[in-house]
């Protein structure tokens, strides 16, 4: 049925109402489609199972066009045209809800499956890192725990600096930029995940400076200790991953080692969807009075500021 909606009795999977009580099958597709405009994609897909009218409305281009990000064509332009030519809006949404790689696969963009809002991730591979080519200091670790399948592992340096940039037409929104970091080197032993902290040192002496600049003059500088055992910088989603229970003292001890943590740098606002935003960001600890090491650097993530809270709210409904 696709982009066209029918008000006929046949399209509603039943005869015209002549009396008695009406059922879901009597609702015209056009009315169902109007309701779908206010629902999330997962809700639409669930309701499409009810009957013929709901299935038809769930295929309507008018419904899925409202779920697509304003810049969805920019994401499509990153692909070969044959991948999306002649696709319905629903199929395009499904295609773009999976990561779309660019810049040799070291950057990815996608639309959130629940809200349709724009997200981006930037691999360490696309960043300029001091000493990254010297195997005495840095190594690349292949891992399934990264969306890019590889992370940079720091053994030891005195001067730590990682810089990156991206230029893209972001849809108008308020975005949060964060660095995804892991203290300790992890691996598998007998099928179980294990972590080694023999190289982990120096991150509790001086804070790391996280910073970013936008082409329209926005600037944020944040300083964080990476190994100070303080929870205030942790997202709520990560806290449970870090919990350990001390049976002797009957107390919980949470710390930042052994799991991936997204360190929020700050927020920036995009007000013009038609204008490309250039973004430069950095993470550094360049105090050479002490060495630091034992850290995995995965990626820089950019997502709408309230995305996690909104998804959590929708999941509870």
C-alpha cells in the first residue's frame, strides 16, 4: 500500500459501518496514519500487527517521512545510490538506523531507532595522537567492544594528547560530545572477560583536559581525574557496571576501572540545519612531571543531549 492511503471499506478490512459497535478494523488508514505521526517507530511496528488497516498505515511514506532527520539525504549521500534508490521512506529509515560509515570507515552516523534523531561516532583511528606510531608507547587492540572493532591502548607516555575534527551538517538540536575511555587493558581468559591494571598509573595525579570548539564560536573546557574513585562524573547507566561489594565492611565501592565510561565534555547547539558545523576536539594531559599509562581510547561520540533520558522514559511507558 506504501505511500498512498485509502479510506475505502476494503482498505479497512471490513464493510462500512451500518450499525452496532465499531472495532479496530473499522478505523480508516488515514486516521491511523495521523495517530502514527505521534508514535515512535517501535510503537508503530508493534501496532502494525493488529490488522490490515494498521499494516497499511504503518507503510505510509507520510508517516515515516516525519520520523526521518531533516538531514537524512546527507546520510544517504554517503552511500552508493543503488543502495537507496526507489526505497520507501520506511525502508530508508531502517537503512539509516544502522551505522553509515564515512572517512574510510573511521567515522559513522546514524539515526536513533527510537527517536529518529541524529548521532555520530568518531574512531580513535581518525584522530591525531602523540606517539601513536611508536609501539613502545601505544598499541592497537582488536576488540568486539568497539563499534570500530579496534581501540588504541596506551602503555606509558609523559605527554598525552589526542586531537580530532569533523565537519558535517548537523540537524538543529543540542548535542553532547563525550570521549569513550577504559582504564586498564582487558582481554579474555577461559572465555571470561579479564582486565589487567599493571600499566594503569598517573591518572590520579593531575586532571585530564577535555576540550572542543565549534566553527560558530562555541567552546567548552572540562577537567576530569580519570582514576580518582569519584562517581560524580559517571553516567547512571555505567554505575551498575562498576559496583563491587566489600563483604568485610558491608559497603559498596564503585570505581572507574575495568569498564567503558563516556566522559562528557560538554554541550553545543546547532541552530541552522543548512549550515555545516565544523567541530574540533581534544583530550590532553601534558604535565611532564609524571608518566601515565594503562588506558584504552575508543572513540568520540556526539548525540542529542536528552537522548538517553528520552529513550529511558519511552522504555518505561
